C-alpha cells in the first residue's frame, strides 16, 4: 500500500479565490453560531467568524505547502548507513471527523542508503501533514511514505502518540483518548532487531541520537 499521492503538487490558488474562501468561512461560522442558539452580533462573538477564518489559514496551512520544494532543497548525499532517529516532534492536527484537535508527538526514524535529509526538515514534514484535516493513521502513513519515496532508505519508521479532544470532550471511548499508531517500512517491517532498536530509542527519554 504505497501512495505516490503524497508528492502531488498543491493547486495554485489565486488571491481573489482566497478572499472568496475567507468570506465563505466567515458566513458559515456565523450560521453555526446562530444555529446553536447564539447571537452572532453580541460583543464577544462579533469578530469570531473572522478570527476562525484567519485561524484556519494557520492550522490548516498544510494544504498550501509544496512537499517537493520543501524536501528537495534539503537532501544531500552522505556515506552513512546507521539509524537516524528524530523523536518527540510535537504536532497539532485536526480530526477530520469532528474538526477538533488531536495533538501529541511523532517519532521518525530511517536508515539511509546514501541520501539523507536535513534534520530540521523532518519536523516540517510532520507539520505539513498535521496541519490538515486528518486521521492519525493516515497522517502516520503519509509521513513514512514521503520519506520512503524521496530517500529510498533501507527502512522508515514513524510512531505517533496523540490525544484526541473529540474522544476526551465527549466522554465516550475514553480508552481511545490517547492513541498510538505506527508505520514500518522496509527493514523496520522485516527485521525485529531493527524495530526493537528503534523502540528502545523512543522509550529512552532525554537521550539524544
Ligand atoms: Zn474525531
């Protein structure tokens, strides 16, 4: 199950279209406020639709990032074939079923063949996929797949731990409030020793790799 989709270019949106989209969000939020029994014109709420519209611009900014330029400028050739681990990458995302936040940490590892990516880019990749409407399982796979596609490493592993406000706030499925997902490709999937080494890295708090 390999989605080359992850490398698709985001569509270019002209500025007029962006303004129109903002207005649509403002109107929609006003409608929601009225529908839940609020007065959208009262003091505290007057500018709420506008604020939410601007906030979506930020927390859903991942749709506008071009993954190819994000990654291409940061790859370089290196003679290194040991495990690279970037752990405890904090992220905030939005569940696509309820449009409520889920947030936590992502741990990303790969074993290069001869290409590596600048370490600062891995959190940027996580952020690019987090700042969309997501399900945690898909986000985990997308991060793993894109690294697999561009680096052609011996293996990639992504582990994501997150708390989901849609479970926590609604008082149901509390046991799923904190969820762990993982995507293991290549040698992380095939080799138990490699996988265990990674899990050891992730669980050893405070130690850098
Ligand atoms: Zn949800």
